[in-house]
């Protein structure tokens, strides 16, 4: 007998998993935390029945809450608008590529993740999805 399709998601509610073997959120990388709605026992994506109370796991899954401290970093190039007005487009793009690569390296070295790049700005987060 095949296990019923499980529904679950990451603790931030950003992703709803439907794959039987999913262990991590495909959007934010957080582990999928599943628990029995009847008794609150922890379940895995492969559980078809809660071992603690016997409730069928298919459709009876709730997300476990997860609270953690995180730090957001916003960085940009000082006086970029003036630099933009005076520079050649190819030179400016090469400088932005170097800036992005340097920011990626420094943020990763300190355990963070670059979430977005917007022109000369970089947004990074530390402490999520993996707490320090």
C-alpha cells in the first residue's frame, strides 16, 4: 500500500511540499517540520501513520513553529549615482560584477546568504535559514 501524499512546508510558510521524499523547503532551504495534528508528535515525510497515536498522517499534518533571530544586511556603493553618470557602461558593469562577487564571498564567509541584488545594492541575511 502506497503512503498517502503528505502536505507540509517550511516553518516560514513559504513552500508547500507535496513530494513524498521532500526534506527541505525548495524555496528557502529550511527543513520541513511536520507534526501530527492529533497529538503533536514529530513526523517525517515518509510516515503514513503517527507512531505515537496511530492517526493516519495523510492530510493530518501541521507545521511546527520555528522562531529564530536573524540579521539583515543592506549594502550599496556610496555615491553610485554620480559614478553612474560619469562612467562608461562596460566599466560600470565590470565594477558591479566585482562588487557582487566580493559581497557574496564576504557574506558567505560569515555564514550568511545573499538574497537579492538591486543595481548597486545587496541584501543579505544571517541566521536564516540556518541559525548560528
